[in-house]
């Protein structure tokens, strides 16, 4: 006897706020309600009501929902496109057939599947030996994470390859991140209990998945460094050149780029060759050099120029200036220039500065 329960309603929202942890039920209606609230509305066909039994464990971590699902009898679950989330699933034991659109995979402990938010889903061929983990991943969160890695907003959805070989090194790293996050979510006083750490764990899972599973942006992620400036880096370089004194901290630079500080530092190292604040100091030193070359020794002191460009430690400014020398060039300084100034003003000459070799 086949029993069909259809929970699909137009625009029916999934409620992930229900305080569920572990549930076992032999009631088909209750099973449908549990899975609908955790994932989305769907149609369930139970092969045998007498042997029907669902065991469902659920854990939330920020934008992730971990579901452990086991049926004691064969069922078919079919759902329309989720639109708002991706699903990654694998069998902890046994196997089932999973489909996303025209793609199908038998998931096992060594083979997983990625299910697209833009394709209908099917889960079938369950048996009492089969238990799966179905990870729901918020679409906005993972596409935002991809944008962070790329350094620009993702222009469209991520089209992951359907089948995931869990024996590869990258997949192994992803599964370690997934299991760590799941373990910390259920462990009393685990890392996932702290909002900041929970967010970082969710990002770890998302970024590990992006790097582990092939998708339509994989080639871009693996491209070698380009000689042209990254757009965000170019914007920051332009802003620093326009007003080098307008940037006081590394956080200011990251804000200009709309990137995390770590992401910006990586892009600066790749495209500019130095850290963001080292570049700020380089530009300031260039401006100080220009003023020193053009100043009137009778009216301007080295101290004033150094302070104007943020070099308040005159000895350090002198050392930086001298170490950056490319061609010594003598320039006489009058006693008036040295008044109230630093030992640099008494040296009798200044040095040309190599903008390439300046270090902070």
C-alpha cells in the first residue's frame, strides 16, 4: 500500500525556529511536518505505513541546519526547487538515491551530493539500514562567502557539480569542517554556543565547500595572479594617493575596500607587493620627499614636513628616509632650517627616496 502525503503549498515558508533536537515518530503527518519545518514543503510517499518510522535529529548553527534522517521503510520524498538554500547530503550508513533536476547520485559514506536551489529534489530507495545527513546551507550566506573569496559580488547562483567524491583531499577537509561544526553545536558549552564563533564556524563550512566542490566559479578561484590591479585594491590605492593622511589604521583601509582586513591584505600582497599600511607609509614618505626637494630652507623645517605626513618620531623618519635612499643628493640646509628641528636637518644633505624599496 502506498500512502502519499503532499505538504506543498504555494509560497509555504520553512520554519527553522522550532525547538527540535531529536524526534522519533511513526505518524506520517507528523514526519511531514517535521521535515517541512526543517527544510521545505514536499510530497512524501510511504511504501508501508505499518513499518513507517522516522528518526530525525536537527541542529542549527547560524546559516546552517544539520539534519540526520533515518526511515525504517522505503519512502519517496519529492520537493520543488528550494530557491533559498542549497543541500549537501551523504549517507552515514547504507545508501539512497538522490536527484537534483536531471542529475542523480547514490549517496554512501564515501559519496555525497550537492542539490541546487533552482532544481526539484528527490530522495528515494530508503531502507532500515540507511541514515543520511542533510546539510541545509543558506543561499545568500554561501554566495556572500564566494563573493568575499572572489573579492567581488558573485554575479549569479553557484552551480555545484552534483556528485562529491568524499575520498579526495579537499572533500576530506570540508568534511572535517562540517563534523567539527556539528560536534561543537551539540557539545555543552561548545564553540557554536558563542554567536561570534558560531558565525565563524558557519563560514568555515561554507568556504570549505566552495573550495572542495567544483562549480561554475572554480576556474576563477584557481586563476594565477593577474598583472592588473584587483578592483577593490585599485580603489584603495586611488583613495590613498588622493589623501594619504585620511587613512589612519588598517581597519580604515579595509572599510574603503568593503573587504575583511585579511582578504584585503592578501590582495595587496598579490597585486601591490606590500601590506596596505606599508603602502600608506610609502605614499606619505613620497610626499615628504617631494616637499623636502621643493621647500624653502629659510622658512620650512624638516620637523614640520615630517609631522605633516605623520612621521612623529624624527629619528625613525631619518632612518627610514636614509634606508630608502637610491642616489645620495646633497642639499645644504641653513641654521634657520635646523631651528627646533631634528638631527636630520643638520646632516647637510637629504637622500633621494626609492619608492620601490621603502619599508615601514
